[in-house]
């Protein structure tokens, strides 16, 4: 997730991001809530032997690895082109036989039409050079009836509000010592989030309202089955199907 853009004005160091990303998310209740909601939706998928599921912009593998465990009969493609993210995902998936990493930027990823039985793209679309065009590609890749799960960061992040929300949540659950330790170790993530915010502000990264994101999904040809906001209102969660 968050690692497929190759055309930024302020360079986001995804490798530095990856090194502390999972540590911070272990303490982030907003991420955990969305992660569980997505996994619950995906667990209802009906996958046959050899079916292909792709996670585009898969980051450190928090979703792709779990999907591979949910569907051992299916093939899972983890698609990302950042060295640090891929290294973390490789560690997590070391024992999985149905897990494959595809090290390519989004512009180079190609599948035969109607060859995927499931697709995820979690907090990556907004970094793509042409998000709406990539949504249309994903539509072509999916088989009729197959589902896509999308989470996208559409609003410009309020970094101070996020820090305060996380700090307050951790203080209540883990105490002052752990909170201070985690926030200190998370400085690399905070710095990269600041760069992400800059790219959102200067127009390099796609910003959108919830309604605009849903419109883009519909314009790509999908039928939306469920849509909501998540991550304290900064992101959109859409479950859609190819008719």
C-alpha cells in the first residue's frame, strides 16, 4: 500500500516508511478497524482451485499475505515496486506456496482481460499518475462477477490531528512509556506522511471527496455494493463488482 507512484515532486522514501510502518500500525486502532472490515468482506469470496487474486500497491503485505492464507487453493499476486515494502512482504510470506511477488510499477502491470477473480488496492490509487485510467484497467482485468476492494486516501491529512488521536488512543490502552516509545520510533513514518501531504497539496497525488471517488469507480464500469469512509474520514472504502 502507498508505494506505487513514480512521478512525485516531493520524493516519498517508501523504504524508510516500510521499516516502521508495521510497527506503528500495530498500535493504530483506526487502521486495525479498517483492516478487519476488509478481511471480513474478502473472507466471503468463493475461490476455486487456481483462481488468481491480485493486490495492487500491496506494500508490506498486510492484506496480500492474509488473503493467501485465507485461500490456499488460489494464487495471490503481491504487486509493488518498492524494495523496502517487498522485503517486508517477503519475510511475512516466506512459508506460503501460493504467494508471488510482482516487482513492477503500476504502468507496467498487465493482465489478460477477465483473468482475475479478485482484486485489492489499498491506499495506493491516489499515488498513481492516472488513477481513473488505472481503475478502468482493473475493471478489464476482472472476470465478470468478480469483486474489487478499494481503500483510498482522498483527503489531505491533518498530521497534528492524527498524532493527537493516536497518542490519546495509545495512552489509554498502553500507558505513557509505550506511547512515547512508539511515537519516537514512528518519526520516519511521520516524515513520510508529511511528504505525502505535500504531494497531496501540490496536486501530484490525487485528492477527492467520498462522492468523487465513488463516481470514478462507477465511471470505470463497476457496480458499487458497499461504500463508506474510514481512517477518521480521510479515506474511502468501496466494495464493488464487475457486472
